[in-house]
C-alpha cells in the first residue's frame, strides 16, 4: 500500500504541475504576470486532495520566471522555467524540478545553451546532454505556447520538448466546447485533448476559459482504470 500511495501521489502532482497554465496577455507583450491557484482531487484506491499555485513574473533584467508549487499530504513538487523572449519567440534558459514524496527527494536542473545548441540535464545518477534546434521547449515552458495558440483559434498543436534525454513531440487537438463549474465560477470553455500513442490508456482533457483570458479552468486526467484526477481553478490574480 505504501508503494501504491507513493505512485499515486507522484502521478497526481507531476501531471497537475504539467497543466495549470497561465494567462495570455495583450498584443503588446506575449505574457502578463499572474498568480493562479487550483484545487486537486484524486479519485483512486485512496482519496487525496491538495493544491497547486502557479506564478509568472518578469525580472528587471527582462527574463521571465514561471513557477509551479504543488502540495498535499506527505508530498510536494516544485517546478520552474526561466526563459527569455527573442523576436517574440520563447527561448527556455533553465528548468528546475524538486520533489519530496513520503520522505523521498529528487531534483534536476536542465540548462539550455542556445549558442552551442545543447541542453544539459544535471539529474542525480542520470545526467544527460543532447543537441537541440530552434523552438525546443522545456517541460513546462511549452504550456505558455499552447495557451497562446488556443487563444488564437488554432485547432491542432505540436511542441518539441526536451524530456529525459530525448526530444519528445507533445500533440493536442481542440475537442469541443463545454460549460465548466469551478470554485472561481461557471464559464464556457474550449476543451483540448492530448493526442497520445495508439493503445495508451492515459487520457488528458484541458478546458480553457475565454472569459478568463483563456486560462485553464479545469483539467481531467485518467491514469489507468479507476484512477483519475481533476484540477479546478479557484483563484486568479493579475
């Protein structure tokens, strides 16, 4: 049971951190600083609840910092992406990951060297390095681009992400519209589905609310049979 609980918590927070996406700004600048809070409920062999806080801010030097913090009983995860904008294009500089689950800790740092087109991961016991090309994102920076694309009215999305020593393609499609009730209120939302490999039992649906500047108002992910979690927006501050 202890191992199963740890697996559930890992899956819950890793996925929750992956999806709570920030605001799209006006046309003068691609992004607007914000703080967004979500509640998370896990439905499986055990019941868990927790919260996630996402924050986007810009430094005086012009660099951006996108942070996500999740916590629940016996677990916490922190992720951050430092990036810059060059000709309105997002270029990740450094990705950080820290996790503590049932006393077990793990951390990783991913550095993007655009001059030499290399990305290096300083992860415990398994460091890796690989070449990259223009447009490659880290494991959370691409979410900002997805948010923008949905706001533009695009219907299909594909992102190349440096993940685990490989370049992985993350694919999504618009899957319809739906009225969503969340702690922050009830809003019409655009439903986006992640496209996974044929035969995968995992499913991910994300709802973006146009009235909230296309903020994610809900996320629902099915990990496997009888195991799923839901994330709902409860507070949003500019």
